C-alpha cells in the first residue's frame, strides 16, 4: 500500500472546510483540504 492510500475507508465528514476520511483498517483519519474556487 502506498502512502496516502486507503485500505478500508468507512466514513467521511466535512469540518471547517476540510474533508475528514476515516480508514478502519489503517486506524487513521486523513484530513484533506480541497482547492478553493475550482
């Protein structure tokens, strides 16, 4: 598995303009800030 790659993404939410994605198999939460105005 490559860095930043999800094994089992099981939930997502938006908080303060960022997207939070939980990965059940990797025991982590990845935070993504989408580009603005695109």
